[in-house]
C-alpha cells in the first residue's frame, strides 16, 4: 500500500529541486545501500544528508528522504523521522510513519508514541500508515487507548469520532468493540456509517447483533447500505434474518446489497 522510493547522497553537491534530480538520487542511494565497493558512500555517510533534506522546501525531496531513511532503518534516525511526522505535506507524514515502522520497536523508546497523534490525521493514507507503524513498533495498544479515550470525551467533534472509528477499524482492534458499538447511536450519520465500517473490518461476531438492529432501524439509507454490506461479508447465519428483512427496504441499493449477502436459493 505504501510505495517506497529512494534519494541523493552527500558525496555530490546540492542538486536543484527538479524532477530529473529525483531519478538520479534514486540511482545513487540504491548503489549506496547494496554496493560492496568500499569507495561508495555507506548509509552512515548518507544519513546526515538525508536528515538535512528533511528541511528542504521541495516536498518531493523530503518524501524521498524519509523513504530512504526507512530503507536504511537505523535507530539514530528516529528523532528526525518523528519531527517529520509534523510535516505539512501528507506524503511526508505518511512515509515518516512507515519509516519508523521499518525501524521497529527501537524507534520510539519509552516515550508515548508520537505516531498516535497521526491516527487523527485528515489524510486517510497517513492514518493507515500510522496504525500499521504502531503495530510494527509494538505500540498498538497506546494508539487504541488514545482513540478510545477521545471517543469517551464529552463534546468530541464528529470529525474526530469518524477518524477514530476509521483508525480503530484499520487496526482491527477487538478491544474497541464496545466503543464502536456506542457510536452506532451517534446523531451524526457519517459517524454511524464509519462505525459500521470499522466493526466490519474487525469482523467479530459480537458486532452482528447491533449491526443487524441498525440495518433494520437506521433512518439513513447510506448507513443501512453499509450495514448490509458488512453483514453480508462476515455476519454468517446470524445475520440472515436482518438481511432477509432488508429485502423489503425502501431503498433499492440496500435491497440489492442485502440480497447479495444471502445464500443463493
């Protein structure tokens, strides 16, 4: 899902921020990493230049820098990558999260994970990269606890609830079943739909009953459609009564998706 590219090296003068430069940098770093020729720069020699490039005004160069640091995957680059998690370019944030995941459990030390904040990022690819990186760094539970805490806070905005639901679903967090089920009664249609999708990603049989009730009773056809789709994917026999009832739904699309989730007669 997360595409990987490469970068420029310290043995060469600073190149202009032009598209052709990126291709040349890719070749140079590839040689650096795989070569056994000791005249070639080593990753240790390249790392300072890559870290310097994280401040470059060209987002393409910042992206390739974090990608390259992820390929090198050395613990001492983690502070620079953590700083890159706050970059204004979504692709830089996404690749910085991926790079920390490549470093693994040594990337974050004992501090609360800075990756957790990206679980509320407005860019879905950043949220996905953050949730995957949390797992690779062994810090998934920190992210889950933060998301559930946000859901429980009074006055949490609908967008925050939606983003939290999306991240919990992507993390397949079974410990979040109760919190996500509570969102099925949220007054915001979008929040309910994302909660349905998250429960569908977790695909635990405990979610079949509340999703079945939602399919029958929710006033919004988009929510019912999502519930029908998810129940058809994982609900099994337990979901058949609700899917059968949905065959008479007033929305044509809900009826169609419900029918596709039932066994052929």
